[in-house]
C-alpha cells in the first residue's frame, strides 16, 4: 500500500511538472530572422542595422535635391537575393549580361512614389534622406519588404511575410515633389 502511495505521488509530481511546461511562442518570421542572422554571420557582414533594421553596406548620400516622403525619386538600381541572383534591374548593361537585352525595352531611371505607404518600409529607410547623385548598397530583411509602417523591428517580425530578403544597389538620379512640372 505504501508503494502505491509513493508511486502515485511520483506520478502526480511528474504530471504537474509536465503540465507547467511552457511552449515558447514562435513568431511568423522567427525562422527568417535566424536564417538572415546566420547569413550575415557567414558572409562576414559586421554592420549594425539602421532605421527599422536595414543594413547599409555602402553609402554615398549625394549632393543634389534630397529625397523626402512626399514626391517621386528617379532611381537606377539592381536588386539581388541573398544568393546573388539578380531579381530586378534598370540598366541596359545588366540586361546584356543576363542575355535579356531588347532594343524595344526602356533602360534607365525608374520613378518611385515616396509618399507614405507606396514603397516598402525598408526601401523608404534606404531612400529617405539620400540626395540626387547618391548611391547606396543596402541589405533589406524580408520582414521589411512590407508596405505597412511599424515603429520597431519586433512589430515587423510579428507579422507574416512571404517575401525574401533583398540586396539593393541603388543610385538616386533625381527627385521632385511635382511630377507634372518635372515632366
């Protein structure tokens, strides 16, 4: 009888302990964050994040008109994924290198509407404050490829993102707040 009481007490203690175990909360971008941090480490990127969490690798801010949150920036750029695959570009030379050049296609600056909510949060962090003639190379984590405007990295990480991290190599060619006058 005494053995049964001891066994029952041990089993009850084990069940109570197991019942108290807490499952850690896993956010929708936790795996992406771990992968991104590992990628930074493996590739020797030792730069502190700026803004909402972008990583500026090269920075020449330029001397012309400043890009603000109320207009149109004219950009030349090449974007790649973290593996180095080109995902988008504006240059004819890149099109030739990829074997995608066409005489009937336009190559040159594209305009980006910088008004709030019209560009990705990470791209806004990269562009706002640059000046015409400026150049930046920036790594933008996947959770900042979002049109939503949050204040902290943790808020971005809490929202699901199906985008991939990108490396932007961008040059600001011009900026205007009045697109009709500029044309």
